[in-house]
C-alpha cells in the first residue's frame, strides 16, 4: 500500500510540473496583448472632450511615461461648477486657479487627465495657449 502511494505521488510530482509548463507556453502564445492606458483612454468618451493639441501633448507625455507632466488647461463644464463639482475636480487631480461661469482654468498632471475627462459635467478640455504680448 505504501509503495502504491509513493508511486502515485512520484508520478504526480513529475507530470504536474511538465503539464503546467506546457500549458503555460500555449497560454502565453494565445493570450491577448495587454491594453495600454493610452488605448483605453482613447476609446473612452473622455478622449472626445480633449482638443487636438491636448490629445497630442497627453499622448506624448504618456508614451514617455511622464505621468507628472503638468498641463495648463481650460475646462468647460455644463454649467457654473457647484461646490460638489469643484470637489470632484479637485479629487480627480485638477488644480483650479479661477472660475468664470462655465470656464475653469488650472493645471493637471498627465496621469490625472483621464479621471477629469471622465467626469460627466466636464464638456471640453483645452490645452492653454500663452497670450501674445501686444503693444
């Protein structure tokens, strides 16, 4: 009886690692590639809220893994932001400087852009442009 158990256990110790290593090779070959943060955000509704320059700048920062890159931007919301909406913007990573009606100015880190864009009351996000000095 002890010999039979020993033979069975020995067979299991030999076949299980061989089977799992073979299964691992096949599953790696057929497993889909992981989807990047860039691809996920680009397929979201939030991506449509960014203007072209903001999309390009954000994608460039994310490709370089510069998640802390700060962008100066303008946000347009569906109405003048309520205190609860301002708090949601703060928690999502938008650093507000001023609010005039539906428009908020501020800065945001590249890594926080998808969270802010996902907020339902945010309608448009534009990369800020320095004003020219006129005489």
